[in-house]
């Protein structure tokens, strides 16, 4: 009996150690807290893989638990008025200064797009609710937090189109007037997959000749910007980093596009490009667009491409791979040149670091005014970790710097 008990304790400790311990670089602050937080994510991810393999529940259905666990009901308080609205069939939450605080002055506006790999997340998660409230009071702004529909139930381009419909509706002069918004002080912003949607929306909007209200700024927080090369140095360096592993990011990408699991496997080996997307590889060539200090000892080799009738895989018809509404890095300089002032936040320990770095370089080459904030001890998703017990100092720092930038530039 006793030895069985000892055996169980040893087994449990080994399992816990296996789950909790992760070789995390020393310059990441609060390492143990991050390991613990990440172990929750990893356990859930393993459970999700299991239920998917057993045919019980799809991976993303299980991962949605994180979204539900952090869900709140956004309500008004003495400083912030919160209203659920429906803009052109899309749910949004509008946060604005409470009437009492209203000085009659025209306000700024921020259209905010939450992260979660287009598959998870909600504007009703507590960190997003807190961020929106904070921005209302700090910036005297109206925040439109968009509850776009999610993959895999709604594949690309639906999440993008939901966001774009909201933005076009909101930018009507009458709508702006009804919220007392200054049409010259409007931003689009988002984190992670929300940063992807924000970048894509900003590009489409500036190219739309029927649009007369222009964005003042776009603010992109560790954005996802391209699906063509999933072996950039940051994907290689950070493939097992906390919160967002390379495998999870590739799951998000493939689920955004299709439920065909062979596409996921092709993306894992970076052999998913087709002739149409291959023609755009030059726009994500990290051997040209990464500063030396980030290229380090990594050697560039262009992702292989299906040629003629001997395709590596049969994804030749997947035209969304070359679509800049999914991969905003895939546009020529003349499109970038139209973009407003830009803020880009990147983290060293993030598979998406190089997407952000390349966008910074390409935007600057095109003459766009870019503020780039890089966090040498930063990890993906840090901005979401502001609520006890998974609160991190670096998350608070990021929010402070981001909001300060908006205060000065929006
Ligand atoms: C990437 O850039 C390098 C030079 O920096 C060049 O030699 C190579 O041909 C380029 N590859 C692609 C696919 O654009
Ligand atoms: C890149 O190539 C050089 C020279 O061939 C080699 O020494 C180095 O190990 C390679 N780097 C990686 C990350 O494979």
C-alpha cells in the first residue's frame, strides 16, 4: 500500500515537473510564474489533441475553454458607459466616457480587434474589457471592440469581412457624429490575430476610393502578418516558447483557412506554398528584410514550391494563401506607402517577432512613419496577462507604453 502511495507521489511530481518545467530564457522576468501559466495552456492543448484524435471534440472547441474561463459581462460604471451594439450584423461592444465626464469636446476613436488566432478569444474576456475601459479614461476615446465570428466555424475571409463591415459602417459621417467623434482622430488596433486584422483593414481602407474618412494611426501589437514562410528565425528560435508555440500558431493559420488537416501538416514542414503564393515570397524574404542582429546564424532558404504537374502537395487552388487580407506583408511598396502612422510592438521570445520586424522594415522603406517598440524579455500574449493570478509586470509595461503612444499620436 505504502509503496504504491510513494509511487503515485513520485509519478505525480514527475508529471508536474514535466508539465511545469520549460527551459525559459533567463532574461524573461517572472520565469516561474510564466512556466506555471504556460503549463495550464499546454495541459489544455494536450487534452485538446487527445479529444480530437479520439474523435470526441475538435481541438479548437476544447481550447475555447480559455475564452470562457475569462469571460465577463461588460457593464457600465461611473466613468465608462458600455453598450452592446450590432453594426451591420456584427456584434460590437462600444465603450465611451460616461455622460458626467463628457466635456463636449470631440473624442478620439479606436476600433479594437482582439487576439486568439482567429479561432479563440472574445472582446468579452476580462483583459480586453479592462484594456478598453483603461483606454476610454486615459484617452477620452470611444472604443469599438469587435466580436467578429471565428474559425473554424467561419473560415477566412469571414472574420476579416466582419471587421471590415464594422469599420466601414462606423466611419460614416453620421455615425461618427452620433458618438461625438473627431473624424481626424481614428485608429485601428489589435493584438496578435487582431493585429493581423487591423493591418489588413488599414490596407483595404486606404485603397478604397469610396472611403473619405482616413485613419490617423494603426497600432499593431505582436501582429501575425504572413502565412508563406513559417521558418523565419523567430519561428525557429521560439518554436517551444510559452503561450504560443510554432505548432499552435500553425494550427491557427491552417484552421483560419481550411479544416483540411493535410494543409496543417504541409504548413508544419513549410511545404504549403503554391505557384501563386510563391510569386510573393519576395515580400517575406527575411534574408532581405531582417536586420543582421535578428538574422544571426540562421540561413535563408526559400520555402519549396509545387512546380508544374509535380506538386509537392495539392494546394495549388488555395488562392487565399496569396491574399493580402490574410497576409498583409504580401503587398507592394506602393500599397504600403498609403498607410497611416504606425506603431508596432514585437517581443523577442515570440514566433511572430520577425513578421513584425519585416513589416517595420518594409513600411519604413516605403516612407511610412513607424514607431517600433521591441521587448527584449517579452513573450507572446503578455498584454493579456494583467489580471491576478496570471498578471505579469511586462504586460502592464506594454499597456502603459502603448497607451502613451496613442495619447501622443492619435
Ligand atoms: C531572398 O533574398 C536574397 C538576397 O537577400 C536573394 O538571394 C534570394 O534570391 C531571395 N529569395 C526570394 C525567394 O526572394
Ligand atoms: C548556417 O550556415 C553556416 C555555414 O554553412 C553554418 O555554420 C551554420 O551552422 C548554419 N546555421 C544554422 C542555424 O543552420
